[in-house]
């Protein structure tokens, strides 16, 4: 009985978010800061719940799997499973054995599947029809979300983005950059790859036919980098000598990087002022702090490798 009650309670919770008249839920977290989330996305609501009822947990796992596999229909699977359980409760109360009920459900699932397969339409061969099908699907899924006013605009964005994947299902290849301010209509899909970073001072802002070096290397060695090291000197000129030596080291490194014949340098780590200046003098665009995501994606997009040593430009 506890299993039935727990699972049906979860179903009733997300049931009211379905459909065009679906209501949003306001969720307040129990953690610090008591963050408030307003959503009508079944998966989000279910992820935020803390539950100790095993049957309810199974329902939440169903919706997570649905989200990972298909990315849609998270609420629907929970509601469907819950309603099946509701019916099963009546049958169990009438002293019917659970195995009998399950085999009945399996027969019904087979029937339903066959009925669906008979109605399947596939327009893969005809590009125009295929695209209009995708548009209809996208608009249907957006109609209960916040975007329902601009759903044509966003459906077009989604379809164009997915069409570019050429059949791959790796959605991480679509990068979403969120910007505060502006209206929903300002959203757009851009060709190519956007790295949302500032370019160094005095460096060219636009490059055509770029030769890009994607690197993960420390460009801040104008400091003594040995932790806990103490340098004793007897005059200020000695300090200046040490600084000079460090600058020389940096200059050597930049020379090696320039030896690759590049005109764009993207680094995962910091680039200090001195090397930035050297890059500017050489007319090279340098970007610092491109983070791991950024350089991993950039390497994928350009088909390059991430370099961390620069001794052999020929290879």
C-alpha cells in the first residue's frame, strides 16, 4: 500500500503541469539561501524533490532516463506509470495476483506499440517535408513552456541547430550562451563557434584566414613560481636582475609560440601583461582564460590539438 500511495502522490504532483493550461510550480529549496525555482518542466520538479519512498524514487528515475534518452515527455511517463499503478491498486484489492496484472500490461503494451507502428510516417527522403515535421514537433513541445509566445522563432532556432548536427545526437555540440537583458526575440543561432571572451589590449580585433594555436600553458612566469622560496639579495639592483631574467624567460617562451607562424593564440590559463604586450607587438590576437570547456570545444571545432609545449613547431 505504501508503494502505491507514494507513487500516486508523485503522479498527482506533476499531473497539473501538463498541457496548454498546465500550471507552474514554485519550489523552495531547503538548502542555504532558500532558492526559489518556478518551472513546469516535469524533470526539473522531480529532480528537486527529496523522497524516501522507494516506489516514488523509481518514478523519478523513469523521468530521468526519459530526459537523458529522448529529452522530452518526462512528465508524461510519470503520469502514465502512475495511472497504471492506480488501476493496479484496484485489481490488487480485488485479490488478483500482481504477476497476472503485469502480464496483462505487457499484452496491452504490445497492442499499443503495434497500433503506433501502423501509423508511423517517415519523410526522411524529402528534405522539405522532413523539416516541416521537425518544426511541428518543436512547436508542440514549446507550447506549454515560457516561450509559447515566440514559439515559431524558437522552433526555427532549435530545428536549424539540430539539423546542423547532421544526424549526430550529441547535444553538447550545440553551445548555449545565456545573456541577461534584451528580449526573447533577440536570441539567435550563429554559424561557427563563439568563445565569449575579451581580446587583449592593442591586439587586432578581426582576423581572416586565422591560424589558431589552442594551448593550455602558464603565461604568468614573470613571478618566481617556487612556493615557499626565499630569495636573499643585498641590493635593489639584484632584484631587478632577477626580474629581468624572468622576463627573458617569458620572452623566449613567446618567441617559441610565435615560431609556429600563428596569428591567433587561445590559452586556457591567464596571460600576464608582459606576454600580452609581446603578442600585441607581433600583431597576434591572444585570448586568455578560455576555460576547459572553451578550449576543448575549440579543439573539436577546428580539428586541432591542445598544445602545452612549443619546442617543435614543425610537428
